[in-house]
C-alpha cells in the first residue's frame, strides 16, 4: 500500500514553507492526490521534488 504525506510533513522533511509546497502543487510540479479538501503527496513522487529542489539550488 502506498504511503502518503501531508503538505506539512513534506514541508518539514525538506525544510520548506508550506506555502512553497502549495505553490509547487498548484504549478503542477509536485503531483498530489486530493481527497475532498485534503491534499496528500504520494511517497513515490518525492524523488521528483528532490530533483526540482536540486535544480533550483544549482540555478542560484
């Protein structure tokens, strides 16, 4: 069974603000599952987030 994380959990894991995680979701860069008003990020999508963050860090 796949694991899912909340926006707050992902923000804490990657030391980001929750608003930044929401921006990535709304921009379509971080896939998520919406369950009613709840947003969950599948564990298997986190490597994609790591790639996005690494690319952003390299551009600075």
